[in-house]
């Protein structure tokens, strides 16, 4: 398969960045030989063994309900696509549609939580949707349709994307059309909105702009950029933030986090680090979150939770947080901090039964090993596709 000049340049740049930051020149290029393309992704196989049932359901044992979230299903779809694992992709998709969307993803958004109800029965526990999961599902479907030449996937992606625009956005005064975390429950008052920066990976938003053919995606990209940058005035992303009409962003005093950046926010640095080197937003994000990189370098670990107002924290984050920071440290050229986090992971690896840590690790390790990258327009560049 012939690669375009811009694509070859993108892959060479990524390989150079990874090799420069941490002595990873031995890692295979995305444009590697066919032999490298067939290498087994052990981490994905382990994830399937530990978390994925034979029916295609991702089980998060940390949940009291021993349940399944739409987040888990969306990430499994993405990882299956990265691994060129179509059989697993189809099982995960079928379970998601049948159990979270009442058998029809064309008619409704998937419920965010499924598991054991208080009466002992199994089923949907909370029918509200989660927009980040919906975005990742639509993205995985669209890119699977393109890469595997499947029109049904593309059609499902398009219909789900249209539903996201209709049901999970709001035209916020002063901010414009903005992604809400879900259809219900994120308007604390008539003039304020509760938002989540980690729900808005810019490479995914760029992809919707490129394939969606709807000007509303351009507006969502613009507001997402503002939410991510402006909610982190001191260089630390919050888990949740309030945007208030005529006043702008302020700390969420009602939620449990109350101005903290923790298990949601760690993904903001992960998404930023994996942006294409020529992405317009990359430099601004690397500059804005430099204080987080400084903190990681000074302490030798990312904090589990940081006060976004002043950068104070109490304890080290779990190993999965170190994994999540790797792409950002590569992109920022922080070789010392990168070496620290690699060493920490070598000494204290992510536990096999830690669902969220393993998810963060799969995203980061897959990118670090150059199993995939994101193009400037957000398209997925899986290693296996470049070798066909």
C-alpha cells in the first residue's frame, strides 16, 4: 500500500519523537515490515482474559454492581480495532447494542451503566448516556468501517454522531455549542453548566469535523478547545468544571471533587500527548500543562489528585497514572520525567485486575510502541494497516 507524503512524514516524525525521548529507537516504525505487523499484542490479550467475557461484556470488578459501563465497551472497541481483532470487535459491539441500547444503536444512545440491580436482577442500572463513551463508539465504528471496508459500521457511526449532536450538546452563552457529559443532569442552575474536559479528546473532535460534514462539529471543536485550556488556568486539568453565564469558568463546589483533578483529568494529559505533531492545538496544550509535567518531574510521579487552584496534592497516583503521562512527556521532550515514569512502572507495574489502570496502560503503551497514531485530521493510523 502506498503512503501519502504527509502520512510518511507524520510516521517518521512520531518515530523520531519517541526515539528521542527515552532511548526508544529499538521500537518498530509504524511503516515497519510485514513481520513486525503480525506481532502479538500481549497486553490486549491479557485485558481480554481479565476483563472481557465471551459474550463481549467488559466487567469492571471495582464497581459494586460488578457491572459494565459504556466507557468500558467503547474502549474495548477501540483496542480491538488497534489489534485488528474483528471477531472481538463484533462481539463487543453486539453486546453493547443488545444490552445498553435495547437492541438498536440507531434509535437510542447506549446507557452508561449495566449490572446487578438491588433486586438481584441484571440489566441497565442508569439509562443516562455518557458522551465521551458515545464519541469513542462512533469514532471506533467509523474508523473500523473505513479500515475494514464495512458499510454498516459507517452507517452506525453516522447515526450515533447525529444523535450526539442532538441530545448531548448545548448552545452555551459565551461558549457556543458545547459537548455536555450526557443528556441529563449537567445543568446545576438555569445559567450554569457542568462540564468535563476529559470527555473532549481533540483528535476525536477533529475527526468528526473531517468526516461529519456538519458545521456543528466545528463549533464543538472550538468550544472543546476552550474548555480544556481555560478550565486549567494554573496548568492542572479538573475532573469537572462549572461554566456560568457572564462569569466564565469556576470551581465545581457541589461535586465530590471540588476543584480537584484526578481520575478523569489524567486522561486530558494522555489525549494531549497523543495529538499529531502538526496539530494546531498541540503547542498550546503542551505549554498550558507544563506545570503538571514540572510536578511529575519534581516528585517522580503524577499525583492521584491535585488542587487545580494551586497545584497542591497529598499522595502519589497509581501506576496507571504514570502510564497515562508517558505520551505527554514524550511530546513535551521531558526525557528525565519520562525515564522516571518508565522506571516507576518497571518497579510497580499496573495490577492485572486494575481495570482503569489497564485501560490507561493500553492507550499509552500502544502509542509508545507505535502500534498506532492519530493523523492530523484525527484519523487512526494502526500499524497493521500500513503493512497491508
